[in-house]
C-alpha cells in the first residue's frame, strides 16, 4: 500500500492499530469498539464506559481501565476507573461520537518504548518512510485476512501509479487528475466522503486582510464550478461553507456561486495581492493560477507563488472528527480563525449561526470539499466493509488478496 | 639660420607636405571603398536575417501542422465536436504538446473560441479567445501580442484548424519573441538583433531586449525607434558607441490587422571598418613619419652635399680674411659651385700676387721713403759738413794763418754735425733694431706716472707756453704683460708728439682704463689737430708734420703696439687736438 | 465470497415533535398573523409520502398559530428537509424583505425500516454457444443474437432454437470488452456496436443496413469512442444506466453507482453493485426495481439481484441468482425482465439468460 502523504502521521490516524472506545459505522451510527456499553449524565459531561473483557494490547499486556483512563486523560479530561468501568469527566458537554475521534485512541507504551494498541494490526516496524503492520492474531473481531501491510510514504503520484500498474502496490493514494489513468490501468477507485476542505486564508496583519470589502470581493469572484469540473475532474463538491453537506446537513445554505459584477463593485483601486500555495502540491498551484484568472476580472490582481509569505494562502484542512461541532471548531483552529468562531449553544442552529458568522467575515473563503481517493489493484478485495471508510480512514481488516490473479 | 639649415627645412617641408597629402587622399579613397563594401555586406546580412526569420516562421507552421495532424488531436476534435462537450480531460494537453514540440505557446481552442487547454496560461481554460474566430482559414505565421499571467509578450503564432463532426478545433502554436528567440537566431559575426516590444505609447527602455536581456544604450536607439513607429517604414541609422559605430536597420513588426506590435533592430557593427580606417590612418601616419624622417635625412645629406662646397668656400674666405693666404678651396664638381671655387682660388692667387706686388711696392715705397727721409735727414747735417770742409779748404788756401782758428771752429762744427748725424743714424738704427718685446708684468699706470714726472720739467719749460698735464689712471687697471722699456719709449714718443703739437701750450691728457680684458691708454692734446688724410698717413714711418724730427716717433709707437698685438688709432679734427688711443692686451 | 452490506435508511414515521419544534421556530420568527408563502423541498432520503406528511404537519401548525398561508405572500418560508450522515437536518429559511432568519431542527435518528418483502427472481437459459454473444432478443418464435461479426436469426423448432440465417456485419477491429445492443420495435430491428449502427427488418426478408454512427444507444448516451463506457452530459462516464422512479442510476467507472435525483438535482453515489444494471418494472413493491450484478471482474463468478431505491440507498428486494461465471452484459428486455449474457469460467461458453422478477407471494 502506498500513501503519498508527506504529513507526519499521528498516532490517532492509524485506526488499524489503535482503537477508540466507540466507532462510527458507514451511516455515522455509534458502534461499540473497546467499550461495549456506555452511559452519561444529563449534562453530557460525565461518561462511563464498560470495557470489553479479556482485551489485550499488542504486546500481550491486558487492557485495563487504568491504561484507558491514562490514555484518555491526555485529552485534558479527568479520567478514572470505577470497577470495570472507565469514568471520564469531559468538563464540557460532548456527544458520544466524540469518543470515536481517532485522537482519542487508546494506547500504551510497551516495555521497549514503542506504542502498543489494540487494533486488528500491530506496528511491526516503523521507519521514517515505511511502516509495516502485521496482523493481530488475537483481534477481538477476528484476525484480519491480510498477514501484513507495508506502507510506503513520500512517493510521488507518478511513482505510485507506476507501482500500481506494475503490481508493486495494491493501494495507492490518488489525486483527482490521476483517477483516469488509474482506471485505465485496471484499478478500482475507492472514494470517501468529502473530508478535506480546500480554502483561501487571509494572513492576519497584512493590509489586504484588513479590507473587508476586498475579502468579500475576492470570495465573490471565484468560479468554483469550472475548477471543480476541469481541474478536480468533478471529484468533490463546491463549498460555500466550511463543513460539507454530509457532515452538517445545512451546507447548501451557503452559496458557492460566483458574482463577478458585485465583486467588481466592491473593489476600489487596483489591489495587488500575493497568493501562496503548497510548493509540493502541483494541483493546488494550478487552482491558485485559475483563481488568479478569476479575480482579475473583478479587478483584483493576484500573484501566485509557491510557498513563502503572502497575503493569501491556499490551504487544505482535514475535516475531523466526523462530528459537526468539534470538526468545525478544529477547522477554525487550523485555519487560525478560532477567535472569530463562537457558538452560542448546543445544536445545529447555533452551529450554523456560528459558521455563517465566520464565513461572512471572509477571512477564510471555503472553496471545495474534497474526498480521499485511492486506487486499488484488482487483486485487492473487500469482504464486508469497504477498505476506505466514508470518513477517509483505512479499514484494512476486511481486505483480502485474490492470489489467483497474476 | 645657415644656408644648410634653410635647405634642410625646405626639403623637409616639401617631403612632409607631400607625405601628408598622399596619406590623406589614400585614406579617404580607401575609406570610401570600404564603406561601400560594408554597406553591401550589411544589406546581405539583413537579407540573410530576413530569410532566417522566415525560416523560423515556416518551421513554426510545420510544427503546428504536425500537432494538428496527430491522431490524438483528431480524437480530441471529434470528442469536442459533440454537443455540450467535456473539456476536462484535455485541460493539460496543450502543456504536453508544447513540451513535445518545443514550442513556447500552444493553445487548443474550440469552435467558439473557448480555450480548451493553454500551455502558456493553464488556468485560462474555459475562457474565450475571440481572435481565433476572426479568420476562416489560417495560412502563414503572424505576429501577435500574447497576454500571460504576469506580462504581455510578443509572439510569432501559427494556427491550424482540425475539422471533425462539423466543427473546428483550433491549434495555435507559437514562439515567444524574447531574448531566447533572439539568441536562437543564427546570425553572422558582427551582427546582432534587438527587439522593441511596442506596448506603451511612449518609448520605454525596458521594452528593448537583445539576446542577453535588456539592451544597454536603449536611449540612444530611441529616436530611430520613434521614427519607425511614426512612419511605419524601415529606417537606418548609425550609432556611435564608445567601442565603435554600429549601423541599425529598424524593421516594423506588424500584426494581422497591421497594428504595430514591435520594432526589430538589426545591428551591423562598423567596428571593423572603423578599425580598418584607424589602421590606415596609423599606417599612413607611420609611413608619413618614416618618409619625413627619411626625407629629413636625405635633405640633410643633400643639403650637405650641396652646401659643402659653399661652406668650404666660406671657410676659405674666412681663412684668407684671417690672413691665411694659403687657403684654397678644393671643389672638384663641374657645376656653378665648382666654378665658384675655382674662381675663388684664382682670386686668392691674384690677391696673393697683388699683395706680393703691393708688398713689393710698399717695400719699394718704404725704401724710397726711407731713402728720401734719410736723404732729407742726412742732407741737413751733411750740408754744414760740406760747408765746413769747404771753408777749411778755402781757409787753407786763402788764409793759412787763420787756418788753425778756422780749423778749430770747423772741427767743432764738424764734430757737432757728425754727432747729429750719429744721432740721426742712431735713431734709424734704434728703429731698425727694435727687438721683440720682453713681456713681463708691467704696471701701466706707473709707467704713465713715471713718464709724466720725467717730462714734467719739459712741460713747464719756458721755451714754450706751459702745458698742463692731466692724469686719469684707472686703479682697476692691473698688471699687463708688456715690455716696459718699449712701452715707456712709445709713451715718451706720444708725449713728445703732443708737446710738439701744442706750441702755444695746452693740456696734455693721459688716461688709462681697463675694458674687456684690454688696457686702454689715451694720450690727448689740445693742439692743432690733424686732418683726415694726415691721420691716415700718420703711422707711415717718416711721416711727420713736425718741422724737425725724424718722423720715426709714431712709427716706433706703432711698431711697439703691433709687437704687443695691440691696436693704435688716432682721432682728431683740425683745431681740436688729437687723441691717440692704444689698446694692449693684458696678457 | 463477497457480501453486500445493505444500508438501510429511511423514516418509518417523521418524529412529530421535530415537526412541531420546527413549526414553533418558524412561528417565532414571524410577525403575528403574518401571511406566508410556504415551500417544502426534500433533499434527504425521506420518501415522498413522508415529505408530504411533514408538509401537512407544518401547515397545520402554522394555521393553528393564526398564520395565513398564501402563495403570493411577501414573506416566504422555504423548508428544506436535508440530512447529514447521522440524521436529518430540517431547515426553514424565513425571508421578509431583506431580513432573513434560519431555523433548524435535527430529528432523531429513525428506526430502521423493516426489510422489504422479498420478490422472486428467476433465470432461464436462452442460448448457449462457444462464440461470444453481445445481446439476444427472444420473441415468441424468433431469436436474434448479436455477435461480434454477425447477426444470427434463429427459429423455433420444437423446444429448441434452430439457426436460420446470419447476416455479416462490416469488418471491424473491435475494442476490448466489446459491447453490443439489440432492440426490436415492431418489425424494425436496430443493432448498436461501437461506432456502428445497423437497421433492418425482422419478419420480412431479414436484412441489415449498417453505417458509421455515434448516435446514442438505448442507454441514453453514445458509447465513448474506443472505449467500453458511455458518456453523457452531466454525468461522468458509466457502464450502464437505469432509471428507477425519480432516480437515474449509472454504474460508474470507479466501481460506485452514481445516483441522480431528478427532482432535487441532488447527486451522490454508493458502492456495492457491479457494472451492469438494468431497470425492470414489475408493478409490485416500489413499482420499479433495478437488477444489478455483483461487483467483481471477469475472473469471478457473478450474481444478479434485484434492488429498490429507498431514499438514496439500494435495498435488496430479492435473493441473488448465481452464475457460473461473470456476467458480461445485461440489458433490459421487456418490462419485467432482462437478458444477462454470461461466460462460463470453466468451459468458456457464452450463455444468454432471461432474468425475471416475480412479485412476492
């Protein structure tokens, strides 16, 4: 399996190795995982989880309530045990789905200092660009079909496609414009729900960022439809809000339409701004260039650059966890607009109001919601659950290889 | 300036002028010939450049046609000819085509002008390029102002249409006319090309580039560019750079609608011509200089040859003037100089003969004068002698008794007259045997004072009116080398002469002074003076104006002065006295 | 060895308190006795009946609050029944003039719908032969088989089909994974192959006229040149398509099935089906069903199962009928049946089956 991600993978992003107390299925329903039952108080701040019995970590040490409490305590929660249960005081009302967040995975440090989880695979080897997972023979939901998974990181799209074609890789990460070629070489395409937000972010403190009309004009001048159809090959959705429709349910209330005439009215003078995109992301560079063409018609000149300091940044932000409220808060934090995000109460309505207020500041301009796309070789088969969860995580426990195929 | 120098200067001048004139004429003619040749060369180069430009255009058209003929392009055209075609799969095609066919610009445009894919501005997909619909059939390459994300460039563009399903897919390919393009042109040595991209109404130095980047000295080319912009015709101008002149031919670059997109400047370096001209000047100068030196040398030699005999003649004449009567001029040439030399020699010969005759005559005259003087001098004493002796004879005969008395008287008279005679003869003898002077340091002032003391009594003697002596001795007069006896004698003679010249008394003035390394002695009287003729004859021995005296006095003075290598002169006017001036060398 | 996960969504009955809550919030944003123009739009997996129920309830609540409902009222209330992956999101946008209010409720997650009564699925062998079969149309006593090189006409003799005539097709170099389609309408016969369309007569002297054509196939779109998929506007390329109720379904290239809601213009996709789908109309159950193959490739055995679209997810309404090899083509063939062409993995023989659905007992 090959992953293009250059980002460092955190512990929590390996659900195959580290598990959470509960998990979300493909319909977003909470299912038991390490915990078999749970309850909470009326305020939603005190939770009690009954752990699955006879669980062991990968190194054979038993899964005890203390270990779980210790792992969960790293989130700033007050955790303890009460008999066979783990008690968690969250300090603020949380929904049970938040315990499915991969960052709340349970792990311990083994005697050799390595991280031990409880998942269907254990971390057999970890180097800077390569990880090997070996099947956990004693996994509580059944040993996975695959014996081992080798994960290589840091390869280019070209290399990955080639490896897939040559049969050297079974699962590769794909960009939207690689899908066609992967399909032609016989791969199957696994797509998640849109779990990445691509947006423009204004750099605080720069003159451009302080001109509200300019920000709004920029937002109105972008033609998302053309970029989505051509550059993103219709893989994804145009985004007017920060959260995708599948997560919030109200995303269609945010308009993603272009209004070049209104944008022109808002612009005074002939502003010149710089737009930086990730130097390693050629697609982002092309999208940035296209945005520059769009904004030119509104009278705003954008100079695109690869990296460096700029007035605007084209960024990608992962939308996680798959719960609307926390996801939005985390998005706001990663986009550096936490101070502009306020939710007056629980519930979707308040969340919507907070999101709308944030979006109408135009300090962050949502562009697209993009799915995770993977290409799978013909010999890689799934059993019951898809290998790629809707939320974009790998679910390798149900994968098997058809060894009859060459 | 000597004759030789004058000759030399004349010759040299002639040579210099000739050399300079020749060099100038040759230089001008050569330069003109080279200029014409260079003009022809420039025209050839410009034509060559035009062909190269056309070749690039044809090459561009071929490449675009190759793209249009590709199967994948046809497939694309078929796909895009459907109703509501999907451009998405082709958005990166142009970039790949540009790379594969080594073009700077490639655009794929749909029938309605929609940009399907753009290599030079990939983000412009979906926008419309209306210009592609302006023409039905595209043939040749043309020039176009192409807009890019950050700039506008001049481009050479060719278009081909690919027909499929009733509609066209346009393939537009091109080269940027930038420094890369200019650098890729194959140009002969000494030639360069600059491109001015005309995008602003006013001249902008940044818009002028050559193969290396922004062109230097753009401001110098501004007038030429402006001229082309206004007149829309080609123009030529030569620009003087610090390292040599360069001729520019400016060609207007027009687009399809004859709009002026830029100006192409083809520069042909005149540096070689200038260097050649300079070399010619140098060579000419060198040759002229060499010629001049040679000319001077030859002039010198010629002058020498010509003036040699003349100099010889001059030298001979000088020698003769100095007294060397044996000087001869040996000139063997047969020209006028030779004649002159021979004439000179014969003249000298004649002069020598004349001098000898003159000498002879003078000697004879001197002898005659001496004989006359002697006869005159002797006549006087001899007459009484004769008388006395006759008296004696008569006495003996007539008065024997008184003979003893008469004999005594006569003997006394005879003895006196004989003594006189002896004196006279002694004077002559003195004059005759005046010896060479014995030179020794002598104080002339002392001699003068001594002489005045000696003659003091005579000056106051009552036999004539008193003569007042005046003495003016120069204390700065040092010692001179002279024979004191002879100088004394000369001085005595002059004083005696002066006394004799003032029978009525007067003033005797004696003056010494030193001037120019010579001692000057002046003896002046206030007597009757002498006429001019008398002055001339004065120093002839026996010339005297005195009634008595041998007239040897002044001759002795003259002899002494001559022996001392001095000079003597007299100055006088009748009634005004006479002044004798003697110059003696000091040593 | 693959099992399909049946994702069942839908509302048994809209929670009434959610509707009331929504109505209450709408009322709170209105002026007393205001006249409003109410519109309700479904952007979720609710069934039309359920949507109608919600609308009725909202109207009732508003009338009970003394608000007048008038289509031309200046104040508009636009209700959108949306959902996220965890449940419904019902949104009401109230607009009066420039003022805009938005209220939301999130109904509780519904119970699962009981599985639909299974229907019967039946397969019947039509023809088996070593040569490849692209499509087959079986009439009473006439069978026409489309092969890569010819169209073969069979007549019935006793209980078997007897080869009568074959008309050669123009020589072509066919693309890989050749597909072909036969349609009969009355007496006229049409055959579709990549880049080729043939017309002919059936009963009278069978003859075919073939010519170059890029015309759309009965699937509604032309076959992409040189490829084995269709390309249509607004949809990504698809292998096969079917129309069920408000939904247009297309089996896409990425192994997912794309659905397009003609009513709301919403679109999405789900996994679990193969690349051949065909719509059939039985009149029972939901009225229309979709026959779908199993995901897999040409080295797997295949199965066909019938589904209904409930909301935006398929629900199996019949058992699966297995085959001894992959299904290479499946085309609708009449109202309640389809023709499936398979290739036996062991013998390599091609077989044409008729698949029919029968309503539940």
